[in-house]
């Protein structure tokens, strides 16, 4: 991270932190560790983010939007003009789960040889941070600053409200909600919702709630 000028590190429920081995491996970048934020849950790390990338090499049952590292870096720079952005990496052994990817706007996959596709965590982080460094001076502008993107926290409240309303309407099976909700998340991620649009959608859901209560 420090090689490429990236300094904002958040650790989600690390097994050991601080740790002497981590400090030894940092070798000159100890300040990255000293200033790291530690949180208990991924949603705590992402609540203020307007755009989140999840790194994974595994194929999925439901297709996620997918970018290579170069396009991903350019997109992160672009989205950073609207608010905080994040790249999420899973554990060395198992990567990111589908539930964790549900909180991401897109998937980043690093092209590798099919004969030996495994990359360790440090190498995957280095590939993306290099591309972020290379893209730093090339990021284009695109957005109207008045239309603020919805944060991860705002979207999670919306998804929770939507899921509850769909259960109340008996449209969603409460014993098996995840497949439908995952597809709906993909739909709204593609729509690139801003704060006002989320408020409108939640207003519609609230109207449905009121209608059912009155009926």
C-alpha cells in the first residue's frame, strides 16, 4: 500500500492485531498499521462508502458486474469524486463470501493463467494499488456534484426495508430470501442510485406499509 501511496487501511475482525509479525513484515510502512482502523463487521467499514469493489477469482451462480484491475482503478478514481470508495479483499484461504460481495458494487478479477490462477492476498492488493497509482492522473470527471451517491449504509437500510415489505406482501419466501434479494441488489447497483432516489424508493415502500396497515 505505501509503495503506491495508499494509506487508508481498515481491518475487519482480524484474528490478531496488533501483531509483532505484521510489524516486522511492514518493514518501513509501520505507520500504515499504526493508523489502521479495526472494525467488527464489514458493513461498519463500508457504511460511508458510495462505491465498493470486491476482489475475487471465484465464479458465481449469479453474475456480478466485473472489471479488470485497470478499469477498476479508473472507476474507483472516478467514483471518489462523489465520496468515499473502497476495495475489499477477503481472507487468504477463502476470499469473499457471496454475502460479503452483496455489499459490493462490482467484482474485480485479475486475469491470470488458467493453468495457475491462484494469487496470494498481498499480490492481489499490489496489482490493484499499482493500477490506482497509474490511473491517478488519468481519472476523468463525469458527475454532477449535487446528485450525491447513496452510501453503503443508506443502501443497506433500503435493502432491509425492501426485503421486509416483500415478505409482508408474500412475494418473497422468508425461509429462502437470499436468491431474490441478491438479484434485486444487482438490479439497483446497476441503477447507480443517488440519495434522492433512495429516499423516493423508501417513500414508496413506506406508502405500501401504510396502505397495508389501513386495509
